[in-house]
């Protein structure tokens, strides 16, 4: 792979991640599903809380304490259609704003790459949610403002870069 090909791949992956955020925030679920490889592995188990970087302990955020193991396997999805269905269920009615920053993208071959993105997001929830996936939230909970890191791999399929694996880890979670 030439330097120019590597730089083009990096730019294509940056645009892929921008589409991921935009489609999620505007609730374009078809576009959202299209950023993933068909067999994507999508893991948000550590996307709900923050861990102390030294001790590994789950940090108390605002007025909630998430217990170890309280975020179950439903927060891991396999397959683009399952990721879409899960996110659509969790985020319908939720106002979201996501920003990805400072990508570290390593192109490992003409068909594969790794990426790390720092992120910030704000999620504003309806006052009362009947969504069982959000049952861990206090009733008075209105907004989550968080910072974290996405760890991803990418695969080029039919000439298009797609997200192959995604894991979100929160560094800080503030709730109001």
C-alpha cells in the first residue's frame, strides 16, 4: 500500500465515523445500519458508566451507581441489523449529540484497519421512559453528558470501509 492509498483509506474511515455519529443523532436508521459490516461485533457494556483508570473500579456518576454486572449481554450486539434494532429501540425519543475527536487510525492492510476515537456525547432522555433497557436510570434522570473512547476495527468490503468491531469505554459520565 502506498502512502497516498493509506491516507485515502484514513480519510474514508474518518468519513465513515462521521456518518455513524450523524445517522445516530438524526435517527437515520438505514444510514446507521449501512456503516457496519454485516457481522459487526458491537459492545456498549462499558458505555454506560466510567471506570477509574488506575483501580478499574466503576465510578459513581451523578446520582447513580451502576453495579458490576448490572449491564447485561443485551448491550452486546452481533450483526448490523441487530445493532440497528438495538440502537433504534434505546434511542428513539432520546435527543442525542455525538462528537468524535482525534482519531488514531492504523491501516493494517488494504482491507483492514484499527481505530481509536475520543468522544463526547450528550443524551437527553424523556422524563419517563418505558424502555426496559433503561430501567437502571432514576426516574428523575434527564440528561447524560459523557466522555470516552471508541475502540474499533474496520474492514473494506466491496470497496467500502465498514465498522467491523466497536467497543465504547466511558472515562467520565455526568448526569443531571
